[in-house]
C-alpha cells in the first residue's frame, strides 16, 4: 500500500501528459525516511496544494540563492565516484564523459546519452580490435604452417635440440 499513491499518480500523470518519474522518487524518498503511514502522504498533498499561493513569493527569490544547495547536492553526488574503476577504460571513459558533459551541456539527459553512447561505441571499437588481433594471429600461425616455419623439432625454452634430419646434437641460440 506504500506505493499505491505513487501508482495512481503515475497513471494520472501519464494521462495528463506529464513525466511520472518525480512521483516515484518522492514516494521512495518518503518511505526511506520513515513516512510509511497515510499521514505523510496527506501532509505532502496539503503542502503541494498550498504551493500555488506561494508562487509570487518564490518567484522573488533570485536563482543565485539556490547555488549553495546545488553545490551541496553536487558534492554529495560525487561520493560514488570513488568506486569507479578508473583502471578499466571500458568503465572509466563513459563515466568521465558523463560527469563532464552533464554540467557543460547543462542537461542531465545529454550527459547520460553521451555516457551510454560512448560505452557502446568504445565497446564496439575494443571488440573490433580484439577480433582483428585474433584473426591476425590466426592468419600468422596458418602462414607459418604453410611456409614450414616453426618446425616441431625445436622446443621453446631449451638450449639443446636434436637435429632430426642429421641426428647430431647442437647448441641452439635463442632467437630474440
């Protein structure tokens, strides 16, 4: 029953053409803080009903007054960055691009789009590089077999080998 209001709000919001995400986030935040009773929902509804009357007062507050709150929220959002594996390029580059593009584009959705797109583009590039390296090493091995290089009479890591054709022992010089 805790999310019944959220479900109804999401359905009504979708019918009215609004974004329903905020309704769920507000409900989840209320439940996380301990507001599991109907009293919390009623209090929130009353405060939302009073908000249109407060619009003239709220409009007089300059946008710059919200800067300290935004800086505080931004610094709290940077906490999970320490858990990003910056040693792995597949993870680090998309995360870095998302973190940089979001404030520069002044759009969360643009930052998320760039992060997701870079993740898939980078994954495709690295996959192609690995596939090309695998195909190249397979072709190199096949050409050595065809040309007769890498005879089975030579053992890797040994300093002496028996020449199969002549039957003589000779000292091998390791190739660099």
